[in-house]
C-alpha cells in the first residue's frame, strides 16, 4: 500500500541576493526523511524556528524544495503542473495556527465554507449545498445557525472549529495541522484536540500534526519525529519515544515538560 506522504532527503535553502555585497544562503531543512502512514497521525515536534512550518510549506507546494523528494499518494510533486496541484488540493488540506488570521473577516461562515466547493465545482445545487454546509458545521460541533455570521462574532476556539470545517469541506485524505491549538487558551485546546482526534478516527485521515508541545503530541500522535535545527534527530512510535528517548536533545525536551508529579512527562 502506498503511503499518503513520503519525504526523502528533503532540503530547503533560502537565497538572498542583495543589491550590494555577496549572495547569502540560509539552510532551513537538511536531509529530511519522513513517511506518513495511511490513517495515522505523525507528530512533528520541535522548538520555534527549527523548520517545522517551512517543511509544511514545502509539502503544500507553497515553497519549492531545493532538493529531495516529496510524494503525495505516490506522485512526485516536484513535476506537478498547476492543474495537478489544483487536483491535489482535494486530497490534502491544512489547518493553520492562528484562527484570527486564517479566516477572511469580510466573509461569512457560509462564504468561507463555500469557497473551496465553488473552486472545485462541488455541491452546486442550492439544496444540496445548504445541507452539506450544515453537516460540516455540525461535524465540528457548531450550530448551523452560525452560517451567516462573520468571524469577528466568534471566540478563538469557535474560529478554529470553522477553520477545521473548511479544511474538511473537500473530504481530504491528508490533513496538515500546523500548531492548530497553540494560539488558544488551555481549556479550549483540550476541546479542539478532542475534536481533531474524533474527526481523524471517524474519517480515517492521515494527519501531520505540527507542535512544540510534547504533551499535545502524546495525546494525539501514533508516531513522533523530533526536529532540531532543520534536521530530524529522532523518529519513533509515540509510546517508545516517551518511555525510551534515544537522543540527548529529545531527553532534554521531555525533561522540560511540566508534570503534576514532577520529573518527565
């Protein structure tokens, strides 16, 4: 069975060419190898600035890779045309970190959820569209009466639920969640994590979950890859990584996680 997402020896180098002076290169990703298995959650954990979000951008085609391979459902994205990328959007969607920035304040919830459907020509009938939009909101535990409200009328947790509903609108196989709870209050984080876990299991989504929080990763992820300075330094099943971390960097990160009982998580 082909894995939904395969990354091999991926590198990303940013180049700056100032008007005066020498060309400057900054290596952000080096030799990344990852495989996201079908129906599983792969956690990508690391400190801020380690390259997690850049990796997501390369996977999504927002940024080109400098070298290496990114395969989505067995297809090499490096040779994709614009038409192929558009088709891929139905297979792979993303939930961003900040629900205040990711939702257009000029659009109602109905417009936000309808936009991907309009682009891909889905649920064109008025009745079928209305039914589907109501189902989408209900699937993220929001009342369908909210369809004609604007984002400013909602709390941060509600906005993130709307963002999740929009990501699910095209019924993707792969969901990339880039720090989806880090901008939310702690009490709301638990609600969104429970919702993501429920949706992932119900829909059998393959999910790449990006976070800097090991406690969050332990709750949600089947496997965890630890990133440090643009490299994967450890990759193991979640239970094994938490009980027997092999790398000193992973051990230090785990030792820093707060615990009610003290010591490691």
